[in-house]
C-alpha cells in the first residue's frame, strides 16, 4: 500500500521496460493524488476484509494507486509526449476540479449532473464545444466528489496550474 510503484505496474515495467522519467512521473502522480484525496478508494475495513478473505492486500488500495496503475498501463505503449501530457492533464484536472467545485452549492452540482444527462440521453456523439465542456465538467465534478478533493496543493502546483492555464489560452 505504501509502495512507490504499485505492484500492478510491475509486469508492465518488467515486460516492456520503462524509463526512469516515466517511473518518476508515476511516483509523483501517486503521491500527488494521495495527498489531495480526502476519501479512500478502499476503506481500511474493506482492505482488512479482502486480506482476510484472500490472504493479500489488493494492489490498488488508494486513489493514487488507481491513477498510477491506470496511467502506467493505459499509456505504456504511447510516445513520451503523450504519456507526459496525460500525467499533466490529470494533475491539471484535479486542481481545476477543486478550484471549480469547492464551496459550490448543490444547485451547481445538480445543474452539471442534469446537463450532462440531457446531453448524453440524445445518443448523439457529435457534441458541440459547449456540450463537450459540460461533459468535461461532469468528469471534474466526479473527481471532486469521488476523491473528496481537498486543498493540499503546494504553491508550486498552483503556480504551475496558473501558467499551464495561461499557456492553453494563448
């Protein structure tokens, strides 16, 4: 549970190899996600029950484990540019999610949820730019709620987010 690299990634690393830069990024994203998450991926009770039942602790027990394993396996065959961009996108989205949803009332959360379901209920997959933004907002809302995001961001992370956002606007 407190491993730098999740056991679920070991076959990927052993079979395909992985550069030290990618491994460093995966360690960073795990630590980042675990630091900002206020909710458990699996509760300690669930972990204990799973260990009693199967004799081992699950490989993916924290939100950091989940994102590290997901990013490491999904993007293992992708170029470095795509891999590192995916890591940055997750980090950017987590900070954005907190900034957008922290302190908002239930009316805003309900608006996001209802707007999302109205869009996807049409069955159309050719979304307008506004519809794509609502779909992305729903993902950010889910991050905020599911992970229980809290303001444990460093000054450097907030500065990085601001500069990243400014660069995207240009």
